[in-house]
């Protein structure tokens, strides 16, 4: 029987979607989660269903009741959940001068990123973790997507960074809380699948800041996800997949 993987934020053509395709190629059944991208999610399921069992599920992961319903629906469809990949995320530039000139707006941005990136990961992990423990013994794994920049935050994303920094401590805390039955790890992508609307100058700068001097590929993230699923003696760690960006010495 194939293992069942729930991947949040995997309906659109983003990192989670590439992870879904990569794991399906290797025989994992896939539960696609989406919030508003229904057509994209259904198209993905149609493609994946040629290889494995796949289904799409809608939920706002910032809402506890919807998270619980999401997990219940996935279990009803597939019978179990073996792996959770928390890939749903919000990302947007927020200039300091805009935030400092309007504190109400500054709080709205902070709340938005925290709700999606941190609270969403927190709620889905708790609900899925509870389900995994009910299933009995197994090689269960939860993988969170963080960001390399929590080590070296870059400018103009002040409201975004704290939410991803929280994902790292959440990963370590969950690893302690859910051990030994469930392993929790995280991945910190670097310049992988940069936004299509990113200015060329900014994109070149991001790539130049890596040791490998090239943009990463979503496949690099998917390969790391597979490693964390299959290696049953790794938990509580964060793996940078950033082309050496975190450790690059600019001297």
C-alpha cells in the first residue's frame, strides 16, 4: 500500500506542487491542499491520477475548524496520512517606510504572514500529528518549509521574516512534543523558483549571493523532502537548500 502525503499549498505551480509531482513519480499517493486555486488543484490531480491515487481538498488553514475538516476528509478518502509537507505560504515585500508610517497596516501585514506561514503550519501539524498517533506505529514525517533568510534577513520583507523564523522553532518544539512516533524537520530554500515578477536586477543579485552562482530548482527541494521522508533517523533539524547562500562570506 502506498504512503499518503498531504501537501498544503500545492494546487498552484509553486514548490509544493513540484513536490507533489516528484513524490507521485515515486509511488506516493498525494492529497493536494488548496485555498482558492481550485482549477489548478483539479488539473494537478488529473495529472497525478495517471500514476497514483490523488485528490484535492480546499481549506483555509488559518481557521481551526477548516483544518480539522481537511484532515478528516483526507483520511476519509485515503484511510490514513503518513507524511505532511507544510508548503502553503504567503510572501510579499513590505518596505520599512510604509510600515513605520502606518502602524495599523504594519500590524495587519504581520498578522497576515503569521496567520498563514506560522499559525497555518502549527494548526495543520497538530491536526495531522494527532491523526498519525491514532494510526499506530509507522514511519511518520512532518516537513515544514522555512526560508534561508531567517539566518540573514534581507531588506524590505520585515513583516514576513518573523513568520518563517517561527517555523524553525516550531519545528524543533514539535520534534520534542511528537517524538518518538513522528519525526519533524524543516527545509530552508534559497533562491529556488524566484517570483516571476521579480525585477531582473534583484534576481541577479539573489543568484550572485550564492556560492554556486545559479538559481536553484524546485526539484532540489523535492529531493530533500524525499530524503527526510525516507531517512527514519533524522528529526528536529533544518536543512538549507540554498546554493551556499547562508554560509557565503562576502569579505
